[in-house]
C-alpha cells in the first residue's frame, strides 16, 4: 500500500506518494519557475541528478536545496523564487 | 609597438594596470607584460575591499588618497567591475576594542574621514546576523568593494585607449639595469624605464628585494542577499596584518552585489604551494563563526588561496629601485593592493614626471629600506 | 565541527552499476566496505528507480546481491574533500561523515553533456536522462508531448521509458548521420545483449519517428518551452512540445579522481588492468575511465572490487569480457561523436554559464578557461563549472582540469575539519551487516 505525504509548495498543500522528489511536487503544484537566475530569468531542473543546480528551491526556510535529489517529507514547506 | 616604449611594466595585476593607466594618460608610451592573464596573480585572490586603514600615518595617507581616487572613478566603472559602496563595519568584542574604536573615530574625524560609532544595540540593528554580545562598532560608510580582476581589466582598457600595449602570456625572466627586460625565450625588450609590478614574485626579478609572500585563504558562499550589509572586519584584523611572523587569522567578510559573500582572512609566511592549508582554514572559519554564528549553515561554493606581497614595514615600494634609476618598483602592497593601486599609479607618474604629488611620496620610496632598513622581525 | 567517523577497508564512491559491483565483490571477500551515493537511491543514473519500479533484470540481481553483501550504504552522502591521504569527507543532510579508507574505488559515473542553443534555459528543456530519472520519482509527464534530441543510444532508451510513462514522444532527433548509426547498429552483432536490448526498445517505439542527422537549433516559449525548431542542415522545421529532452551523450564525473591527483589519458582517468589509477590505493571503474555504459561498468567494477580486496588473481577471468565491452565503448563513442554544427548553435546572446548568466559573446574575448572564468565569472557558480565547463570544452576546446575542494557546495561549517591525529581517532562503527 503506497503511503502518501503532504507538503506545501508556495503555501499550497500537495499530496504525493512516498518516494516523490520535491521537484516533482513543485511541478505538480503547477510552478514552472523553480529559481530566478542572476538576471531574473525563470529556471527549472535541467540535469535531474544534482549537478546543474537549476532546480534549487527553499525547503523549510533553507535556500539552495536541490529539489531533484530531495524526497518529500511530511510537512515540508517548499518555496520557489518569486 | 616597434619603438622602444617609455615605460615597460612587468605585471598586469591591479597595481601594474593602475600604473599603466596613469603613465599612458600622462602621454608616455607603455608596454605591459604578464606571464599569465590580466589580474591572474594576487589580484585574483584579492577581496576587492576599498578601505582606509590607519596602522600608520603613511598607510592612512595612501589609503585615504587612493580611496578618494576610486570614488572619482566609480561612475566610469562598468557593471562587471561590481563596484558597491557598501561601507565597512569594524566590530568590537570588548571594552578594550571599543576604546580602540573611539581612538580610530577621533583619528578619522580629525582627518575628514566620515565615520560613525555604533553602540551594541545599533550594531545589532545594522547587522542582525552578528553575534548579539558584541559591544559596538564603527561604520566607515565611504569604503566600498569591487571585483578585482575586472577592475584591473578596466584600468588596462583605459591604458589601451591612451595608446598602451598589453601582452599577456609573456614571461619576463630578468630586468635590464639600462631599462627593459629579458624574456623567458632570451629575447630582450628595451624601454626607457622598467617597472617591477610583479607582486609576490617581484624578488625573482629584483633579487634581494625585501618582499615576502604571505599566503591567504578565501571562501565564497552562494547567494544570501542581506545576510550582511557591510564589509565586516574584526578589530583584531590590524593585529593580524601587523604580525610579521606568526600565522594568523582575522575575521573579515564581504557581501558582493550578487549576494555571494567572501570570507577571510588568513596570513602565513613560508607556506608553499596553492593548496588549501586545512589547519589555518579551520582557524579562519572558526573565527568567522565567532562573529557570525549562523554562517556555518550557509552554502560554500569554493575555497582558494593567494599570495600577498609583504614588506618589512607594511608599506609598499613605489619609485626607483636601489640598483638602477631605470628600474622602478611598484610592489609590496600586502593586503591593500586593490585600495592603493590608483594612488600607486599617481605617485609613480608624479615622480617620473618630476611633479609634486598630492601626498608625500617619501614613505614609500624603496630607498627607505636601504642601509639599516628594518628586517622582517 | 563534529563529524561522524568511519574506518573502512574499501570505500566506494558512487552506487551505480560500477560501484555496486565493486562493493559486492569486496564485501563478499570479507572486507569492511562502505558505499557513498549523493542521491537517496541505489543504482546511479542508469538504474534509477529500480528499487521502487523494477524494470531491468540485471539491476534487480545486483541490487539484491548488494543488500546481502554486507557492504554499508550511505545515501545522500556527497564526497567533497580529501584533506589527508586515506581520508575522505562526505556531506549529508545530517552532518559531515569522515571516512578513513585503505582502498578507494571511484565509481562516480557520468553526467549528460549540455550544449547551449537559443532557448536552452527555458523551463521544460532538460537532459533526456534527467527527465527520465525524474519521471520515475514522480515528475508528472503523462499526456505531455516531448521531443527527444541530441545524441547517443540513451535517446532511444529514454524515449522508450518516457513513452511507458505515458508521454507522447513526437520525435527522437539523433545528430549522428544515419549511415554512422546504421554501422553502429550493424556492429552490435558482436554484443548480442545490446542488440536484443536495442531491438526491444525499437519495437516498443514503433510509431515514434527516429530521425538521424538532425539537431535542435532553438527552443521557444513564454514561461516554458512550447516548441522546438530542428534542422538536418537543409530543411528546418518546428515541433510543438511540452518538453525538450536534449543531451549530447556523456561527460565523465572526473572531479573526485582529479582532486586526488589521478592522471588522465585521452580525457579519461587512466587505469591499469586492475582498474588502479596513478594514485596508490585509488581505483576507478565505470564512466570516469571511459563512457561505456552499464555492462562495461559492471565488469570494471568487479575487477576494481577484487583488486581492492587483494584478490587480483580472481579478477583475471573478467579481462576478456572487459575487452569486449571496451570495443563496444569505443565503437559507441566514435559513432556518436559530435558534428561541428553543434559548436555553433549558440547565438552571441545565448547563455553559456547558466549559474552566472554569462553569454557566448562575453566568452569569445578569452583564450582559455581560467582567464574566461576570472573575468566573466563563468564557472564560478553553484555548479562549479560542471555544465558550462563541459560546454566550453566543446565550443572552444578549453581544458579545465584544475579541481579544488569542496567538490560540491557544502555548508561553510563542513569545511572545518575535525582533528585527525591518531590519538583522537575513535574506532567506530558497524562491522558489515550489523
């Protein structure tokens, strides 16, 4: 039986199966922009394996977390760049 | 350049670049050589802090004059030089350091440098991430920061626009007493005067020069806009820079315009190689955490090292060498090369053209270290 | 800073096929083995998702074997510095781990090569392996349209996988000319396993156009990619899509090996017949020794694990299979080599460095990586030049082999070592299996 976890993405609650990465939850929440580049361009994941650093989001107040390598945990608060 | 240049400068770091810009602007023909890229030596490891320092009257005179020149240049600096007038915040941990703050305040105020003393509460408001039990600080709001390699590049562009030639990837093996250099491949280039602006490597060109290599470490973080608002330095920094033998660290952090922060500083003589020296990196970072307790949780992207050019009296060498009046020196700037580069260029050209300088240039003349000069003690 | 200390006999960095294989044989030989992987999962890239959604029999066999081997897995552990001989520091969400090792097996795999072209920074443009991997971890792709482009057999494997996740694969665009791909395909009779694998993929992709000799020239869209324009050198056309999965084969993750001083040969980490590098005690297996795929990695990993366990004589029987896989590897890398047009896809305002937003035009003024980095800050961002540096190598021919710690961004606190003098070392942890 697959368990689910609920996290919030930009304040919006998202329920996902256990084992889902934060990046997927962000996509499921409908956010396209994970981070703003130096000049304000929208960026999202590129490499999917933790080397490109384009998927960075803030998790539980901590910035610069690679969402492609982080599993969703119950109660996590995820914020993308405005 | 087919004709013999008036001035041949060895070293395309910030000091060589500033000298090139001044010489070219004064109408002299200039050739700059560097075995590496522009700003690839000490300049690449510099913090880029434009700061007044009062370790000695001569140091104060040079830094305040040069800082003024940077202020005048500021609006011409292109974006990638990242000039940011964020100011310096000196911080005091105890009453003894606070007394030093007040002494500095008087000193600066008497000399027209804008300073502001902060008590503990005001300091906490100005820099909330500092540990809360600091007793106070001093803000020097006209200090600034910039990105050194691009600043050197800008100065050389100015030099080029005034007719100077720059050749990178060219190594000077030795200097010619009659003016000029012998290159690595044996070829000779003649010049009216050759200027040794090779920083920590200047003794290789001028044997016996009292310049020692003083290694430093730096760490740069990812972007944390607003974590600190000024370049923050502990008052103990001067003790560290002052010490001439012991390995030392002193807390120093700089916010860059893009939100990254540079963490320093360390000083070591006789540490060979460019590798990170873990024990001193540990000391440097532990010192930084004493001032910014949450710094340890921020993301660090890179660590690197560099060498400063240190003289026995902590003042640079600007002017004719002891060996020949056609071999000049512009080196030995220790941790103040970025700040004092512009003044160095001015003082050098003033002396070359036999015109008066805005500040007395005698304290920086190489001749001061001639007979009976202070050894590194 | 307080760090947890572990003393092991064989430390393996990377839990992909090479690392798993090395760890299995070394642990089965009785050695105390630890394996680090920077992700939460076993399997590296090629076996991503195998634990939750078994798909490949070989992966399942090896994962089962690993779990029974006695090797200890440290997930979400990123190796970032080697401050003293026989010592490796790894960062984890819970703090720093300090490993003392007698033998080190580097099995750090490879990442995809990204080349800049107009629009490549739009959300929705990802690496093929990246999109596939994330789709296995919940990234929603069902019902979405994707164009898969770039080069390498990976494109077909990814198209296959994405189709199985419910994506509409509009096109697989392979830059290699058809003749070269066909020759490679014909050569697969020497590697029957690969041939069968390939045929299976092709069968499942029936109906998906696979075009050779074409490549993307731009991606466009407002907030994310909406269409991609491709060319074959003569004709240019546009495909609407929700995703562009574009990657140009692989770049080995050599950084740890270079940090330790391992020598290169032809761009790969040089190893002898026992997978030993030029640094005593350090071995390397899999993609960093030459990008040859999972089967090659498995054989090399077993050789490395046996050598690390002091059982070099038992490694000999693997040499013939390894040689065959090396022939496959060389044929693969030759067949899918990059055509020159790919170096000129970027326009002058196309970003090359994504971390610092540095466009091509800014880099053109420089003659080498170091001066470009110094003056433009290209490569000075969080990816530490992994993305832009690999691209710059292709675009400009710039080498950038100088590596410094930390190998990945870590907390400032993690840079502070604990003292590692003998008398302060605590003997630690878990014998295998405990």
